[in-house]
C-alpha cells in the first residue's frame, strides 16, 4: 500500500461510509415539488426568505456534481452546499 492510499481501511472510516452522504444544497428562489424527481428524490423545502433547500442522500461525488450541474442549467443561484447528518428536513 502506498502512503497516499485513502481507502476506508486506511482512513479509519467504515466501509461504505462515503456512499450516500447526506447533503443540504441551498439555492435562491422557490422550486416547486415537481422538481423532486429531477433532483434524484431529494426533499425540497422552501423558506420564508425566498430560498429552497434540497436535502437528502447523495450517492457519491459524481452524483453531487450532477445535481450542481442541473441547478446551473436551470440558472438557479447556488447559496451553499453542506454535508449534513441523515434525518428529516428542518
């Protein structure tokens, strides 16, 4: 094994710990619930300040980048991307 090996066995993470990390992606604007399917089933919640949070498990970094590309293609301003703990939306 090389010193740059970042497999779960060498990082101390349980196997599969990275798969399905939960994220909250906050955007400017109010997205309707009809977008849920297009955003891989993430929960959408709209705040009184005119923002929308997309929240849920994301398979891997490639899937996260895919979600961000969809938001870019819609022209929705990105406010934040945060890895969160699993659970219901606030």
